[in-house]
């Protein structure tokens, strides 16, 4: 057996609880994943006991590998914040969040209210019916201002007010991760909040892309400290092409590495990849993505969603283990031949150091 195995589920059952925060006039639901106490072993993976929820009212329930409202395991665990993409939601990447929780992390994900899937669908319906709707570029600018503050506010509240769970969080070990607009948020929060010690941007916005101009999202990479940063990106990203990712990577001044997932698109970082990809390219378009949606290839032309999720789980966990837990075995794993290691599991990647 290897001395370090990020492929395996962790030793703890993953638990989940939802809390409601208020930031000014905005209500911010937050999902918290954490290690459950011993009595919940395997209940997070059992179809009869794992959590289910509705993404939108009236849609069929979907599942996540976590048991709801379980008592937390005693200990001191790192905290990792997660930020969803434009038109996403806090539970969009539970495959990653629950994996971290099973390995001894508390993970906190906030709904950026006003920029979630429900808000975007409401805007699309308004446009289709000829009703007034907010220009999407106005929304982007507004949430470029709001999102970093949402995350730091959530971290403040989780550390101060999360009851029994707050006592189990080590405030000196905090990481940040997010996808797409949430990847941009990851870089923005890392630059503004000195508590962040490790960053994991997934297919981040901010570089040159067909949706926005370079000035839409401003980022300051003068962080004033070294924050190890692992970019995980898609080589065939139709929304935010790889060239823009390379721009952001080149600007990053901290210790950094980029992993490119071969034959993947922008939504390979979410749950239910195949379903999400096909829904996005075939549903009535958001005005922001109208030109792009018509050119997106079908999911059958890409790798399996499970392959991409495996790579993100493994690499994301190892990155946080190495830099939040100081795990030397994780650091050796990351320093090894990652393309060869992932290839044994049927996943093809390229690595830039």
C-alpha cells in the first residue's frame, strides 16, 4: 500500500448542514460539510441514508455523499471555502467537498445570492417572454464586487457562530477553492484575505475569453505572502479557453502549478457532468453565453465526467493536505510523476510547474 492515497475515500463519514446568513439585505445560504462522529460510518454513502435536495423547486431530488445534520467528530480541522460559478449554486461540486470532509476538513460553500442558477434562469425566462431583465454584464460587474466579500463574511461567521462545529476548526489553516467565476473569486479572496493559506482555482475566469473583456475582472496578484496555488483547468474549455487560464497562471506570483485535464470542457468540474453539459448547451441561452452555446460540442466528444472528477478530487485533496496539514507524503505525491499516476486510473493530464 502507498504511504499516501488521495484516491480513496477518507476515514470519516462526511456530514452536512445548511445554515442561513444575512449580509445586509441579502440572504446567503451556506452548506457546511465536515467529518461526522464515529456512529455515522458509511451512512454518507448508503443510498437510504445519504442526503438529497432539490436544486430548484419542483425538479427531481439529487443526492450528495453526506449524511445530514450528523454530530461532528471531535478534533481540529482545516477550513476550506468554496465559491460556485456564474449561475451555479453552493452544492454544484459536492463530489469534491464531501471527499475533503471525509479526509478531515470542514468545507463551507456560500450561495452568491443574485448570481445563482435560480437567478440566471429567472433572467432567461424574463428575456424569452419580453419582460425587463438585468443586463448580464451589469450582473458580472456587480458580483465581482460582492463575491469576495461574501466569502470572507462567510468565513468570519463560520469561525464565530457555527456552534459546536466552530470549535473544531483551526483558524490558522484556511484554504480557498472555486470554479469559473468562483475560480476568479478564489484568486480575488486570496489576494484580499490574509487568512487564506492555499488556493485551488478550477477553470477560473479573469483571463482573455469570448465572454468578457480583460478589464471586466481585475485581479491584484501582489498578495504580500506566498500562497501555494494549484490551477486545475480544461484543455477544451469553450466558455473560458485555456489561453486565458495560462494568462492568469503567468501572473500568479506565489508558488504555483497548473494541471490541464485532457479532453474536458468547462462543466467537468461540477456534479453530474454529462447532464449539466447537455442542459447548458441545449436550453434557451443566457444572453451572456448566446454565441458560445451554439458551438459547444456534445458531451460524447469529451472524456467521462467521472474521470475529471477523480482528478479534481485527488489533486485538490493532495494540495490542501500538503499546504494546510503539512503532510509530507502529500507533498511527495504532488512532486511525483502525476501524469503517470493519473494514467493508471485512466485519466490523462498535462502539468506545468
